[in-house]
């Protein structure tokens, strides 16, 4: 689970300002402007390749060790993209999963809440197969933006391969 917590620690996105918010005993939030071209391309790529997630999720063999979806939440002018784990399946065309971190600005959901995720609400997806990240386009971009020191720490702590 250490790997998964690390994912979530770098990948909560808030779309209001361009800075990093470090919280004690909580995941770091990387604020990204809504007009961030690279981030929007990463989100578009995730949406365009969601079939890969669906296929792996339906296959769900033992080589897949984790499935996660990132959902865009909006409330009172605030936006956060929050990772959801423990994906339980599709009901009425929506995935069901559990909020994996404490939101900073969105108050309508909290850590541990079960939520529905419509395909149009998904801003990223990921799964881990044989210790390798699949999907995770926003994770990859945030990792690229890290300093070399932060990237090395992330890679060492996550123990996973990002190709």
C-alpha cells in the first residue's frame, strides 16, 4: 500500500493556483491552472485511452495489483481532481470506488466515502501490472515536473516502474 499512498500524495490536483501545498499527515496537493496545456493534454489522453483501463479491469487477473480512477469534483467555484481506489465495478454505467485522500477544498466528500464515477468525470486512470504503472498520465506529468531530487525520492519510495 505504500506505493498507492505515494501516488495519491503527488496526484491530488486543485485547479486554482500554481503551487504545491504540503499538509501534515496528508498527501501533497499540486495546484494546476485550468488552462495548463500539458495537464489538459494528459487528461485528454486518459479519456481517450479509458478502454485500456476497462479491459484490464474486466480481465482483473492476479498480475494487476491496483486500479484507480481520478475524478473531477466541483463545488462553490472550487475544483479538485481526486484519486479513487477500491474500484468495485460498474453500476448503471458508473464506476463505484472509495475516496483515497482528504480533499483540501471540496467538502462534499471525505476520505473513505464511496462515490460513483461517470466516464465523463474521469480525469485519469491507472493500474499497476508487474510493478509497472499503466495510464497515470497526470502522475507522469507531475513526476516530469519534479526536481531530479524529488523524482529520485518518488521512484525509490514507490518501488514501481514508470516507462
